[in-house]
C-alpha cells in the first residue's frame, strides 16, 4: 500500500515521499501487529489535517461552485497526509477485533471512515497520527 501511495503521490527516486512511523505503543500487545504513522514528507499528520480543514473552510466560503471544486481538488491532490489515509482506507484489509472499530483511524476517520462513529476518546488520541493494525 505504501508503494501504491508513493506512485499515486508522484514519488520518484529524485523526489521520494518520506513516511515516519513507529510500532504501536499504546495497547498494542502483539509485536508487529500495529503501527502509528506520524509524519509524511516531514510534516506531522496533525499539520496535514489542519491544512485540510483550512482548505475545506475556504471551499465552503468560496463564491462559486467552480471555486469550491478547484479548492477541494487542489487539496486532494497536494495533501499527502489525506492521500495516505485514503490509500490505506481503500486498499487495506484492517483488523476489526470483536467489539472494537476497524483498526484504521486517525484525524480523518470521522469524515472519511471506515469507522465514522469513532468515539471522541479514540479520535482525540489519534489526532496527530494514523493508527493501523492487521
């Protein structure tokens, strides 16, 4: 999936996309089962989310539908945090332990899914990174 993300994001040998992740540290009792992604190309996932929110606010205030669409399409193309989340969402087969949400969540979960009714606690705990587990 990360390779697919890099290709879709236009990465090359001359222009790589860098992702910083750590093995899951909170509640991840099985080694190698989970990871938390914190940065994409040197910017924190929370910074990518802030940029996303600001663009969506600009789009909501745009004078015309064309302006709204251009703002949204530009952000979808350039926001590597959102793009990574969407690739993970589209192509991942994430675990869903009994009684728990699908194990892909981060700052876009409530709007993008796959588990939109995420609790406020989980959403706050993952506002600065993307959590994924198999």
